[in-house]
């Protein structure tokens, strides 16, 4: 990647950064439409194309496998030409025009190239490379510190030659006023807490269950960025109104939470505000939001990340001493000794939090996940034994394997689905389960296979909430597989009542 960034034209390198950092084009053409075009070209009946798609598990790959190698002149245009002059102008064109243009491209591309094109058209193109690796490569290519590169990549990427030139500029230029800093991430505490040494070297606070965000006030403008690098300013107007009281040149790190007179509300309440195109008066009333600050990363326009946490915290407390109620300070928890703190941790679920955060008093505000200075000490997850009932192909390198599973528990004498999970099994277990699913499929719904109820898996999850969208009447949060219970028969799996009983504990 570093060699590519050194040599590629900036207009191409900009798009490469866009895709390598996980950005995607909005879908222009659905997989169903692409398959219909390909079936028509190949003279395949609809049922055969449907079977081919079910076997392959991916529309882009299915279509590419049906294409011949080009017999004439190849189409070898630069990346930015493909994106800006060809693919993006397809939006809004008639289906017939799109079919004619895309078919012409297929005629001049190798199947492997057509596969990438199909992924771009369907908005599903992604590259399996970590953001940290891209940052390192750009740092090597440009000679810039990785912290500088990471900061410049935060926020919205608008690929262009000018954008890439600004990214690699050696000048210590001022960042765009809206740009957040890379978030510092805590690591899971997987050792006895006493191994951290003297308690007085650490501070503790609750691990809040909301939207991690940075609140920015620069040049009298306000911005709220989520950790997922999504600008969420418009979704939380009450926070933005309160943030107008902050001094200019301020960046706070914290959590967006639903919060009423009784305190923090469950994450499920905050979800009612997420993804809405339009905020109603009722949404604002039912899920009032606050910004709970726990770190200060810029003050007076100065980057204070290299300062010790203890100093940053003191300045944050002074800044928020008279702040509006929608800007709150995350309270510290007295440690005393580790045993006493462990007892406080047991209060987490009753407080609608996920556990504790432990931070060294002398820690700087780093970039990404750096082990040693910040730890998240979460409460143990809930678990349930559930039966595998459906499976479908995964994505990427697992597109040819059945790796996305649906699990159910018993109600009366029937199984009702309660969770979908795809992580927790190793490669050997995935291969073995894939073979069993193919032999024991009882019904198919497109790419989804219903299987004979036989295998039981222990699932871990963080919370259970009521849900009118699910047949079971509830949903579990962050489910993942922790054990294949080959010692249990399907009849011994848990019942829905066990999950329903947790609803009272979550309230």
C-alpha cells in the first residue's frame, strides 16, 4: 500500500483511501437487478439463476462467474475515471440505459474485474484491511507521523486530487474546523484487576452504554461526531444548543445517552433516536439526550492529548462546572481497594451501565486501541442455550460458507427465533457445521436454509429488550457464540420465559 500511495496519481489514491478505510458508494443497482441482466445475457431461466445465486451466496460473484473473458480490446481506465465518469453518472438513468452501459463494461472486463465492478455498483465493495494498516502505509508513503495521518482521516472523506494532496501535505496546517480526533479505545480487562498494581494510580468511572462521540466547538460552529465517524449533529439538537456555552476551540470526548429525571435510560430508548430522518416532538420527549463528558482533548484550540489524564480531567471539571444540564460530567468512582471496587461493579446493570472503566492517572490520550493505560471491566454477559434453526452464507472470504446463524428457544412446543450470530466458532468448527447444514436442510428461502433442530449453542449477550419487530417480542444485544453444546439435545435448550424474566432486570 505504501508503494501504491507513493506512485499513484492523487486522484486515484484518494479513491483508494476512501475504499481502504471502509467507505462505500451508495448502492446504484440491486443484486437482484444485476442477476436479471446476467441471466438474460446468458439465456438462463429464472429458477436456474436463483439456484446459482443460492449456491454461490453473492450476487456480484454469481454474475462474474457467468461472464466470458473479453475477446477484444480491454477497458483499462484509471480508478477515478471509473468512479467519477462512469459509475456515479449511472444514478438516475433508466434501467434500460443502465443495463446497456453495464453490459458493455462486462464485455471488456476480465471476470475478476467484473466482480469488483459489480461490488461497486451494489454498494457492497469492501477490502479486508484494517484502518490502522492504512494509516501506517500512508505514514510511510508521506513521511508524516501516524497520529497526524489518523487525525486527517477523521470525518468525511471527499475523494479528489486536492483532498489527497492536503492529506499528504508536510505542512503543519490547521485541521478543518469540523474534524474530530481519532478516538482512544480501551482494551477488555482479561486479568485479575489486582494485577494492575496500586489502586491509587488509577481512576474509575462507569462504562456508559450509549454512543461514543466527540463534541466540537470551533470558530463558533458546533459538531457532534460518533465513533463510527458519522456526523450526528442534527440528531441531537438539545446537546448542540447546550454546547453553545462551551468556549471556542473545545473538543470533548464522551457519550451521548438518553437521560431523564431518574437518570440514564437503557440503550434501547436511545435507539429510537438513531437512524431517524426526522425528529418528532415525541421522540425528543420520550428519549431526551445528554452529552456525558469524560475527557478533554482540545482546549483553546490547543491539542491537549499529550497531557496526563489527571490534568485533562481537572480542566474538564472546571469547564463544565456551570454548564447547562444537557452537558454533564461523568462522575469518578472512589476506588479505595480493588475488592471494594469489584462490589461497586456489581451495581452496573441496575444503573443501566456496562461495567467500569479504569484509566491510569498519568495516561495520555492515545490513538486507537493501545493496551495498558485504559481498560474496560465489563460485567459478565448473560447467556442462553439456543437451537440452530436457520443459516445463510457469510460475506467476503466466507461467502461460500454458511456462517450466519439464527438461533431459537422454546415456547410451548415450538421454537421461536431470538438471535442472529456469526462469531465465536473457529475455522474447523465452521467447516464442520457447514457440511452438517447442507446435509440437514429441510427448506430454503432464497439464500436462507432452515435446518433440522438438533444442535445447541451457548450464546452470550449484553442485554435483552422488548421489541415489536421480533416474533419473540424481545431482542438480545450483541449476541455471539461462546460454546457448541454437543452435550445437550435440542429439547434441553432454554425457554423463552428465561429471557422474558431478564426483561424485569433490565427495566
